[in-house]
C-alpha cells in the first residue's frame, strides 16, 4: 500500500485513533501527519485520509475508516 496521509486538523474527528491503531498493528505501512490535506469541506465533517498522492478516503466515523484501511492493507 502507498503512504497514508492524515490531516492533523482532522484528528479531533477521530482519525488520530486510526493513525495510532494502524501504526501498532501494521508498523510497515508508511503513515504521515500533514498540517492540511486541502479538503477542508470533507475534513470538517468526517474522517478523512489521502492514500498516495491523490486518492481520498472518507468515512463517517473512525471505526469505519479503520475497517476500510485495514481491508486495503490486507
């Protein structure tokens, strides 16, 4: 899997728990925290990550985001 980028401003919506869980369960997956991903409309309402350079993954909750990322990792 490509690198997963997180918006630090989105951590309050629950993506911080996803970051920590994936880091402990899949230490070989590259993850990076960014100040802003440039998708503020989505980011302010839901959990969001960017996979690679362009793919945006959005989920209504951290739990669903975690499940989706886990599926993609394998």
